[in-house]
């Protein structure tokens, strides 16, 4: 067979071989604390969104924090935008790079970001928030408790056993249909106010709200 | 005064390193940029005695960024020397011969280098002249980039269609009459493009690792395989007879001068376009420029290609400040080193002003050094056994691939080489292999 025909077969064959190789050569899931050892390499990271903003020409910066027992966080630089919210758990595939002495993950394609869990799909009681505030700080949470003291634009959310309580500040534009003593689910951002040295929940966005629960 | 002196020193060092990366086939300037980025804190520490003389850490980071820019400009001038002198096939048997190789086989290798240096230097002057118009056309108020960005998918598809439909090779396997050979040529060009695209989609999922901890960009073995290695292997198999090279200063008559000016202008505009659109490379830019330029000689193709190459290298730095997009490995590294202040008013950001000094100075230095190195190469060239030089270059590229990307990188190189051989054996343009970038990017915009 002439070389010019043979090379077509070799080229197609090499692509088939590469396809099978690509199946076994996937980036590894890396804890955020070990990013520096993967400089310049493609990795997979997972975490909860604690901050996100759009920068010039439609790129997005998302800060994620490790989900379990860690305060490590990393910035994802995304060429494009994805619709996410504070508190969403996401997985990203991208290249580890150093930017101004900070590690960041450069994600070339928004399709390489997968939302593993929306924040409102994970509902948990107030005591869980009280025991591990560092795991939820700056994220949007879906907390259940009892509405105790009511004020004009805030109320106190108390745990079922009455041991823990937190102030919930909300805007009138947020959905809120409840009375004193109702069991409610609060979708709000969990924030620390350094000036008053206290944590509180802030419901200000369209997706936030206070919903009455049965029982 | 000290700051200006430091700019000159870092620029000269960058140009010297650019000569090395440019002369060594396979050693891409992006790899150097990544290495420089990883050792930037060490360089700052090494330069810390300068703090006592009022030099700030930020300025040292600008010097490192400028150094990388100088390497890339010098590289864009000097890479024409190995491109000309290494990898030429036997002209009698080869279906496609690069214009520089064609001149080499006529004993005009130095002329090819001089024409390329002219194209590159001219591109720097054109880019400088267009600096402010570009700012206002691409950025606000005309905001051309925003318009292009909205229709990016159509721009990319139009470029692909243009590249394939302007393929002029006739494939006579199924007959030699009518439109069929031309149609087959275009179909085969499309086949190479699609095959390269599939290759691109596959490799971007690859997880390469350097055995010695260097940055491992997958595009390095891919592009070396698609464009470099097949040319070298073809040269090795066909054993060309290289004549002794003439060393005469480049003298052009009035018509040739006018022609060179048009080549530089079209090449520079194509280079600027390349720096604006993701996935376009100088190979694609040259096809666009040659189509705009229409009929031209081998000499003018060399001038155009070099103008595209250097204009793109120059413009990516400027675009970093206008559209805030890093379109090359070097600008990615620069973006990580210094704060990029958007150029959104008439006044130019200070960072860009410094980098422009590097661009201009390195361009002037590189022009004269390219001519000098070209003369040196042409003089000593016949002393070196040509086939041994090609074999050495091949081994060198393979070694670099293993060092940067490991064994998996070598597999990527081999697969890319098999695709890169298709244009050479069938005579279609090699730029169709740029499907490796264009198809994944088109899919991204879909």
C-alpha cells in the first residue's frame, strides 16, 4: 500500500488509540490544601461557593471553600459565566496556576463546572449551623427552626430544642409568610458581622425567602 | 536613570534567550514563559538589593514581564532561521514545499531570512502606527471586540469555510477532468481539519505530567507533532541536496518594495486579527492574509508570514490591556505577574507603556541580530551534515516532549505526527491542522 493511503489509516488509528487513552487519563480530584503540588496541571476540585462575581468581558471569578472540615478556599477563573448562587456545591475541572502568590484554577469552559447540589436542596436544622459555623460562613443556607421574636424586618430563629437562636434579617421583597411560633425554613446568606461580633442570616435576594413548614 | 538601564538589561537578556528559543526547533517561548513565571519570586528575591536604590518589587515584576515579551519578540524573528534551514524536502518529489525551503534549495536561504526579518520589523512599525486607532476601534467607543464577541461563532465558522474553500490543491486520484480534482482537494482539506479537531477534543482532556516537575501544556507535543516533526521526517526520507548558500544583501526594486509593503500591511492586519480571535494562529492568519493579498511570489509569502507572526506577538500584549484577554502563553504569564490596568481612556496604562518599550527595543535588536545570525547560518551551513542535523533536531524535540509532557506527551506527539503527515503527502495546506484548536473552540461557543 502506498504511504499516502497508509498514513490516513495510521492517523485514524492513532485517534482511536488516543480515545481509549483519554478514558484512563482523567484529571484527579484534589483537596484544596494540596493544590500547590499540581502547578500547571489539570485537576478536579469541589467546594461550596462563598463568593462570585463577573469581571470584564464576561469572565467570572468564583471562590469555593472545601466542604468538609476545612477553611481552605480557592478562586476559580472561568472564561465565561455560569448561573450559580452562594452555597451551591460545585465541581470544577481546570488548570492550577499561581496568580499574585495565590493559587487559582483556570477553567477554560463553563461546561467544566458542574453544580453538584443547589443550596436549597440541602436543608438542615439550626443546631448544625451553630456547631460548625465555619463550614457555612458566606454561603446561602436552608435552615429550619421556629420563628420566635418578630420585628419589622427581622426575627429570631430558634432551634427546635430552644438551645440556639440567630437573627434573620430580610427584605420585604423576599417571600415571607409566617407568624410567631411557626416552624419555618429560612433560605438566606449566613454572614458574620465583625462590628457586632455575631453571626446572622440575611435574606435579600430573589431566591431567598422564609417559608412556613407544616408541624 | 537606573530604571531605564534595567529595562535595557532585561530586554537584551530577553532577546538573547529569544535567539536560543528561536534557533532551537521545538522549544516554544510559551514554555519559557511558564518556567519564568514559576521562578519569578526567586528572581524578585535575587533583585532585592535594588530596593535600596528605589526600585520597587512591582517594577521588578514589570521587568520580568518585559523580559518575557522580549523573548517572544526575539523568538518570532529568529524562529525563521531553523524554519528556513532545517526540514527542507527534496523539491522534485515533494508535493508541497514551504516558500523558505524553496529558496533554500535554490541557495537563497539567507534571502529568505532577510525577507522574514523585513516582514517582522515592518509589522512592529505597522502595529505601533496602529496602536491608538486599534484602541478606539477594538475598545470603546467603537467596541469592535464586543461586536465580534457576540458573533464569535460565525466569525470562526466563516474563517474555517474560507480556509477550506480556498484550498487550491487538485487531487487526481478519481480522475483529472472537470471540477472533481479541485473538489476532492477541498474535501481532503476538510477531512484534515476535522481529524485535527477530533484530535484536539481528545487531547484537551489529557492529564500530562512532566517527569521533572515542569509545566506540561498539552499543546506543546500536539503542535510539534502537527507541524514540526512531519516536516523534519519528510526531509529525512527525501534526502534533499542543499546547495551552497549565497550571502548577498537584500536589494529590492521599486515593484518588490511596493509588494513588500503590501505584504507587511496585510500580514500585520492579519496578525492583529489573530491576536483578537481565540484559536487562530499565525498559520491561519497567513492564509487569511494571502487570500486578501491574492497572487504573490514565494518571497512575498515569507514577508507576509513573518509579518503575521510578529504582529500577532506584538498585538497580544496590547490586547491584554484593551480587551483584557490573554491570547498566548506569554500574556497569560504576564497577566499573572503584573496588575493589568484596562486601557479604556486616551491615556495609556503605565504597565503597557513599559511593555511597549520592551517591544520596540527588542524588535530593533532582533532585526539586526536575525540578519547577523542568518548570515552566520548560511555561511557555516554546508559544513554541517544536513541529515545529521535533522536527526539531531528530531531527537531534541522528542527529548523536550518527554521532559515537559512525559511518555503520554510522546504518544500525543506520535498521533499528531500521523495527522501532520496528511497535508504533506497529499499536498494540501498544513494550516488545516489548526482544526486542533478551532474545532474545540467552535464547540465551546455553540
